[in-house]
C-alpha cells in the first residue's frame, strides 16, 4: 500500500497495480530531462496543468524507477492506463501532488 507521507501513490499501469514515488534520485533524473536548475523550477514547469505525452512518460517512468521498478521510458510508453490520456494525466498530477505537497491532498 502506498504511503502518501513518503510521496508514494498507487496506479494501475499495464494491467498491474504499481507504486510510484519521486525519490531524490528520480527528481534529479527529471531535472536533467527537463533542463531545470532545481526542484522549484521542476515544480513550476507543471503548475500550469499542461503536460505533453513525453512529459507523462518521463514522470511516470521516474516514479516507477523511484519505487524500485526496473522499467525504461520506452516500456512506460507502451503501458495501458484506464481512462486513456486523462488517466495518464491524473497519475502524473497525483504523483506531483504527493511529492510537492508533503503528503497533503
């Protein structure tokens, strides 16, 4: 079971219930991928609520890897999600909220 106090969430991807968490290493991975200078710049990038498919793949992949799963972004890109595109966006939003809100909803 995911622990939101640690920034963890659960999501069904590829037909499996999975835990995602943006650890410090996962956040560093995203900073590098998005060219951000720091975590605040990373958080600001997503404040607008706009997210590309590539953004979703990177965030979900980093969250899965942060939770200890060995999965590439290419594998994430092939995973199905209930709710289609809106489902992926909901996972990313939930993960970012859990990460940057300190577990508060």
